[in-house]
């Protein structure tokens, strides 16, 4: 056998393979195609249903959070009034003003407002704002709150107003 005959035979085999592949492609069963499309559609429907459920859960969670923390804005405004009352009381003691302050604080507390404890505590940047830093001493080691300039408050578990503090720091 010559080399040319071998190449021709190989070409014939390749041509025959292509013809066989074309026949296979043409012999696809319409029923199988319909079943494949139905299966694909079912999967797509399942994915869409799961996506809808996830969106519903996320919206319910966001709605619950909005309801839970809906009073934050009003509490923040009332705390500003409370701070003004505290400043007025620091200048002159007034029994009526003291009663108003106590009542206002009791109402805010009932709504979920709490005071952030700072004095001699470790500095927590998520709840406190450092106004200035002083070198540490034996009494106040580094990263300890030395003095509270302005009180901070939490609304349930979120910071409503950060406490403004002086911190012992090595910087």
C-alpha cells in the first residue's frame, strides 16, 4: 500500500464518521426533546420559586427591623432636649425641671433607650467618640476612658448617640 492510498482511506473513514454523526443528530426523538424541555422548565420554575421565597423572607426581615427601630429618630430628638434640661439644671437647681427630666427619662427608658456606661471602662469605638487623648497613668492605663464629656445612649442594641469621652492613650 502506498502512502497516498493510506491517506485516502483515512479521509474516507473521516467522511464516513461525519455521515454517521449526522445520522445520529438527525435521529433525535421528538418525545425526548419535549421531555428535556419540560425538565428544564421545571428546574427554572423551582429556581424562580426559591428566589421568590428568599425575597419574601428578606422583605419580612427588613420590615421587622424597621418596626423595631422605627422610634430611633424621635428618641434622638428627645435626648437632645434632655441634654438641654441637664445643662439648665447644672446652672441652677429647679424642682420642676428636675421632675420633667425624670419623667422624660422614664419614658425614653420604657421605649428602649439606655445610657452607655463609660467612666473607667475600656474605650469602645463602636459606642464612644474620643474627643481627646491624655497620656496613661497608673490609675488610668492605656485605652481607658478617663472622663465623659457628653453621655451616649443606645436604642435597644443600636447606638443612638455615641458617648463623647477623654481617653488615656499613648499617642
